[in-house]
C-alpha cells in the first residue's frame, strides 16, 4: 500500500463507513422481508377468522334447515294420515 499513490490508498474511516452503510442497508432489507412475512401471517389469520365465521353461519343455517325438514316430515305424515282417513270415509260411504 505504501507504493500506491496518495489518491489510491484507502482510508480506513471511509471503508468503515461504506461497510456500515452496507450493513444498515442489509439490516433494513431483512426488516422489510420480516414485515412482509408478518403481514402475510396477519392476512392469513384474518382470512382464517373470516372462514371460521362463515363456517359458524353455515352450521346455524344447516341446523335451521334440519329443523325445517323435520317439521315438513311431520306435516307430510299428518297430511297422509288425513288423506287416508278421508279415503276410508269415502270408501265406507260408497259401500253403504
């Protein structure tokens, strides 16, 4: 280094500053990557909670539809019983 002209010699302060700047830039790049990953995780948990909410709503709707189906089954059963009774009454009325 002593053989090099004055302009080509590297100053330890400047080289240290350049290293520090590159280290800071690398640190910020890593921080930005981590923030992006955290945002992905937050977005995933928001989507998961939305899906959970939708599943709960769907479960309530299914329970309501089961109740309606059971109600319709009961109505059909009683309707069929009434129809059979009316047919029997008509049959006995025609026989007499």
